[in-house]
C-alpha cells in the first residue's frame, strides 16, 4: 500500500469496476477524461481482462482516510529501461473534488515511482480547462 497524508493507494480489484462505469458515465466527470463516451459494464470487464495482462501499467485505487474509494491513479506506458512513465488520475467521487485528495495521491505515487521504481521522468497531460 502506498500512503499519502490524506490518501492511501491499494491494488485495483474487480469489485471496483462498477465505480469506474458510474464515474465514466457521468458527463461532468468524463469531461476531464480522455474517454469521450459512456461505457457499459461489459466494455469495462473487457478492459479489466486486458489490464491484468499488461506489465507496463500500474493502476491503484485511491481511498480517503476513512476508507472511501474515491478514484484511481496510475503509471502507464512504464519503460523501466528508460526510467519513465506517464501518469493518469481520476477522482471519480465528486464529494472529494477540490479538497487536495488528487494532489496528495499524485505526490505519494510520484514518491513511490521515483524512490522505489527508480524512475526519473513522469509526465501527466491535463486539459487547460481543468483548473484543479
């Protein structure tokens, strides 16, 4: 488990999938994602099966201090030989938006990535209209 001051990151579980589908199907949340259309549970389960086979993606569930599952954070396109990765994050539970949970999760995962995985470059692409 990776710990921040407000969050903790745990392994993603199949039981988390219904949360993904609900978050992705919310237009307000999806506005900040690269996914531009609603998805079904069947599509998400296909994604899950592919995710389990990939070795260059590490995605974690983000939990608040009280154990509430609030989002995901991950390292994608991980290249250990080049010591780099791309980062992605979603705080899907809107009750936790704008309260520093995403920042805390990012800092904790960056610390893990730089110190444990020994990466030296991590990029994150954000939309200009995403003020958070």
